[in-house]
C-alpha cells in the first residue's frame, strides 16, 4: 500500500490538527463526575445553545448517546420505530434490546420514512403488543448515503408522533453536515425532538466524543444511565477541548467535504462498470454500486484498491461507500477516481 493512503472509509479516521492538539494540551480540567470540569461544562452549555435545548451531556460515543436516549424514553418491553439501515439498528451491537429491553421495528424507505409508515406501524399500549414509545430519526442518514430529511416530510412525521403520544429522538451524528447542506441552523433542524445526539468525532474531526441533549429532566435521567453504562469520565476536559475547537473552527469547512463528495460522485458516474447517482449525494457520503460482474464484489475491489493506496469499505456485496473529510482534499479525491479508473480498466 502507498505510504500516504487516501482514506475514504469514514469521516471518523481524521487525526487532530496541530491547533486542536494545542487546545487539548492547554485545557483547564477538573473531575467531571463531580461536575467540576470547566471545559466539559462549557462544551455542554455551547452544544445545548446550538441545539436549542435546556441541557446537554458529554459522552464517549454516539452509540452511547443514542442508547441513553432510548433508555430514557422507554421501558423494557416497549417498541421503537427506526428507518431502514438506521445506525441504532445496524451498528450499535444490539444494545437497544440487550440494555434497554426494547423491540426495534424497521420502517420501509431509504432510511427516511413517512408519517403514514409511522401510523401504520404504531402499536397501542395493551397486553397484546410491545407498545410503540419512540420514533427515531437519523439526519443525515448514514447508510442512505448521507441523505438529508425533507423539512416538510419530517414535520409530518413529528406531528403524527405527537398525535400518537410518541417521543422523538434525533440521531444527529452528522447534524453538522445536515445544517451546512440545508443552509439552516442546527437549532432549526433539532426543533420538535425530545432529545438529540450529535457527534464530534466525524466531520468535525475531534478524536472522541458525542453529546446527548434535551430538557433538564431528560439530561438528569441521562446522567444516571451514563453512569450505569460506565460512561462517567474524570478529567475529560482534555477531550472536550477538542470538541470545542472543532465547533469553533471545523463546522463551516464541512462545505468543502460536500463539494469533494459531489466531485467524486460526478466523476465516478462516468467510470464504466461503476454506478452512482450524483443527485442522491447531499453531503459527504457517496454510495457506489459495482455493476460489472468481472470487477468482483465490492469487498474484492476494495482489497485491490488498498494495494494502490485507496481505502474504502464495502457496505453490501456489490456496494461500497466513500466518505470525504478534513484529511482528504480535492487532489486526493481526483487521485481516488484515477485509481478506480485504473482498476476498472484492468
């Protein structure tokens, strides 16, 4: 593999910038379990302000943030509704069932779903069913290819959930990307939800950390569940400082990642044997289908690309994902397309 690989596996592979490392090294810290870490307190307050919530809680990961929210909103034996390919269903190790004791029902769609689908799937609270308690929305939707939710359709989903007495959680791991792409604030996109999770270690480039936000009562309950899950941290202001730096310096530049993803999609769409719909690339994720059987599976193509210095991951037998981020510039994206052309030509 080439010495300096082009890593398009995920936006989680970024490394802290020198300025971020300095912010971490100079962070003022205290014991967060006692609520005495000033940097964490500042991060939580800033994120709550950005999201328009009363409070927020710093946690190690996005999976923990989502699972905390699920447990606050449900009891064992309840049901939650999620979109097809939801991160909470595919990539959180069955935690909703194992830790929360809840049943997960999948709504049809491309990760997004309709108010009618929520109404049809809803189960009343009686002894026959696992009663539906929570609707979970993912924006942007990872396995959908970084898709944005349509504002009007989301409003209909929220209104239907309210009518049915259901709680609403927003998995906003890439809400920062959604805000930039939609030209709206995170506060606007988070409006109408009972809880919101956001990630610092994806597009924003921090090394670790997420937050889960909501009302003060929600966060008080979330704090206890974080403790139960082993997520209490001590002088973690060193980590929170990276998040603060990312919020201040890396949000606006997400537009560069979106432009690079659009470049990848447009160029790969012209490579014979590979198929991508540039019209479905809303943010920084590009889903590519391997249309030519002679190219092998997506995983096999990935292995051949790795030998040329291009890293990406297969998401289905004949589909792979490319994710742009702050460690990949336009020139790297152009080289990635050239490598794919070479592999197809062979």
